[in-house]
């Protein structure tokens, strides 16, 4: 973990940031409903601020509903960072076997100086250790540290926690119905252009269809990228 990130984790504690989570399988239904409503409200703030697209609220509710319904479902948790009793940042994670995965994150425009997002990730990593996880996957990041990339802020945030960047092959299509596939690809290209160029004002980078991630070992230091970042830290105390 980079020194500045360690400092921010400590600063969050000094600023009174408290972190809690609800487990999809164990939480009371009304508690979970309230948390998901708060999450989506904050997520909309994030989307507006950062120019990103998001699913409809029902998508995230369905994720938790399936986790509650299916006995074989992984452990889905929703995390909340609060300052002075107000929810200012929230994450959704998945714990399965020896791996924990950071799925979604949202942060309010309020109390950003208290570094609640750093506290959220750190506490999730510590909890991953307690759950027996060996890796904490921070998931997608841009293919490289190019500062001109529209998602460079995401790259910087995730890689700052340490770990290692994992580059994996992207997804490839095998067309069965070529005409239907051509129409689908045309629509997909238009959608991609709208979200990545017109809406965000960014550009499509090399290796767009690759999978890069940062992965961290909760008992060691490390992050994952799309490229994904996978990070891990074995220590459970504040860095």
C-alpha cells in the first residue's frame, strides 16, 4: 500500500468515519431495503459527478434477492461509511471461498475530505481476512497508467492499495447467426461510443476488450484491473 493511502486510512479514523456492513443472508429485510435505497441515491450522485452509467435500481436489488433466495449463493455484503450519522460512501462486495471481490462503489459529494472510500476498502479487506479469504479483487481498471485515460482516477485509486495487476484475455464472440450478430455489434458499438465518447468525453483505449484487474492478498500487499486489479494484505491492523 502506498504511503498516501495509509495516511488516508488513518485520517478517516481520525475524522470519525465509521464502517458497517449488512450480509444479504443475515440482515433483516427492512434494513437491507433501506441500505439499498441509500446506496442507489449515493450511486446516482457518483454517476452524475463522474459521468458514468449505472444499472437501474432493480438490478442491485435483484442481486441481493438472489443471494437471500439461493442456498448456494456467495456471500454478498453492502458496506456503509458514515460520518456524524450520515451515510457518505457505500460499497458492495462478494465473498466466495478464498476470494473477496469488490463489485460496486458509491460516494457522496459530502465529507469527501474525511476519506470514507479508503476506510471502506480497508475494512472490507480486514473482514476478508477474518472470512479466510486469500485474495481481495478490486476488479476493473484501465489497461495502463496513462494519465490521459478518462478512467485514470480509478486506476490510481485502486493501484494505490498495493497488490498486483492481472491482465487476462478478453471475451470473444463466436457468431452463429451472422446477420443478427452484425446488427448486435453495430448497436453495441453505438452504445459504447455514446457512453465512452459523447457522454464521458473520453476515448476508447487499446485492449478495450481485455480483462485487467488489481488483486490484493488480504494477508499480503497487492491489487486487480479490466485490466483488473487484485490486491491482498494479511495484516488486520490499520497500516
